[in-house]
C-alpha cells in the first residue's frame, strides 16, 4: 500500500517532466478531462501530531526529544455515485504483514463502502471496529494519551459491516462481523492446556450513534462479542456520552471488558512473575472523561481524566481480585493561530499514576509507579489534495 501511495505522489511528476513539451505542443492536459472529475471527489490528508517531549519518571527528569506522535496518511473519496473508499496508513508503526488478514498492521483502514440507498451503507475491507465511546471515535491526532482498554486493543480489523440511518433522524445503527484479531492465536497466546484454537475467531459489533436536542446530547454506545478460542469469549461494552453546549463540551466514556483469555495482555504482564504467560478470567473497567472550554475562536482549554482498573480471577478463587488502578490526567491548552484552518498549537501535561493492590505487590511482585511528560507541539489534518 505504501508503494501505491509513492506511485500516486511521484509518478505524475515524472510523467509531467517527460511529456511536458508534447503536452504543451498538443494542447492536451496531462490528466484527461474525463478523469479530472474523479480528483474533485478525492481527499488526501496528512494527519500529524508533532511534539517536543520532556519526560519524567517518578519525579526524575529522564530526557527531552522531538517526536512525531502521530503521522497517518489518508486517502478517501467517491469513485461512483454509490461507491466510496478509504485508506489510511500509520507511519509510526512497523510495517509487518499479519498472518490473519494478510495486510500490514500499520494500515488502519483499507475498505470500500457501497450506499444502495441514502439510509443504508455496506462496508468491506479493513476498517475501524465501531467500539463506541468518544475517546476511540476521535481522530487519533487529537488524543494525547489513550486509556488502557483502547491502547492495548486491536482497533482496526478486516471484515464486513452494514449501517442504517433512521429516516428523519440522526440516529445511526451499525453491525460489523470482523476478525477478532490480526495475528494468529499462537502468535498472541501461550499454549494453554484445555484451550483449542477456534477455526473462525470472530468479533461481532453492534453500535448505536444517537443525537438528541439538536445535537446537544449525543451517544456512541456499543456491545461487542469476541470469540478468542473454542468456548472462550470476550464481552466488551462501551457507553460514550457527549454534552455539547455553546462553549463547553463534556464527554464521558464507560468501558467494560470481560475476557476469558487476557486479550489486552495487561494482567498477563503481571502474572508472568509466577509463570502464567496468559492469564484467564480477567476484567478491565475504564472511565474516561474530557472537558473542553472554548475561551475564544483561537483558544481552547481542556482537561482529560482517566481511571483504569484491572481484575483477575485467580485459579484458586471464585471471584475477581483487583490488581491495579491506573490514573491518567491531562490538562492542556490549544491555540488556533490561523483563521479558518484546522491547525492548532498545543501545550499539555500528560501524567499517569499506577497503583497496585496489596495482592499484586506481594504475590506478583508489582510496585507503585508514576510518570509524566510536558509536551508542546502542533496538530493538523493537513488536506494535501
């Protein structure tokens, strides 16, 4: 896919250099008139977040560096009255073709959309799993730090989907049938006695996007069922809520993931100390909230708060035990220096605090820790074409 993008960017320039004189002499455009209308329906976007990071661990300064936190090149558009496409590749992730879907893990999306009627949409390809919640629904360049559930999930999966917009409303319902992961069972999990790999590991996702009171109150709710192995499932709920006032926007997500096999791998990272490489019967609960206050047309003040709990049902116990509580806090300022252009300069304090229970400290060898960074940078979805 990256080779295709390079061809799209550079071949026209090569053709221009080689045929410039012939084009001028014949009075013919390089791109035929019959094809120029296609370009008017295609967008190329460079989604970028560039930052200068100053990093601290447990109060001690570690280092400073410039980094591209996000760079995702996106091409999307309409190729027919009812046919659309979208492609987005992440250049801040290794290009490694995956054994299940046969496409690079760096590719977020590569799908076609067919709209048979104004109210129905049909999708096929690798797409964003419609998990629900406003944290995951945001453009990744606008996220300074993800909560645990989103950070450790496979969020872009191959499959099919169908969407329906309720006539006369802004309520949209979607159903997706996807691969449950991009890599094979044995690439992700250790061999577990009694657990057999499923022939069709799938994820079924149902999503509702609601809108009330002229867009002042909005929802993105979803339920997902994952088949990780034979008779081994994961249930995931995400309830996203948004209150949109004149100059204030409030968002709150509640996420709950019940996993018979530890798909996120967080608890398994703790149990490795007792020679359990894949934990079973784990639970993750996440609270995520964001407040945006638009002080003026050029200034936005925000605060993000996160709380992630990790639980494990030990083989010798009948109920789940809390192992860790992870806090996240991000106060920040965003300035829009250019009028009518989506570019912002930001300054943010991104902090995380990890607190382990007595059980995790004594039995699993964990210890409390914290880190934070001060970042200053630029964010923009640069529309190239």
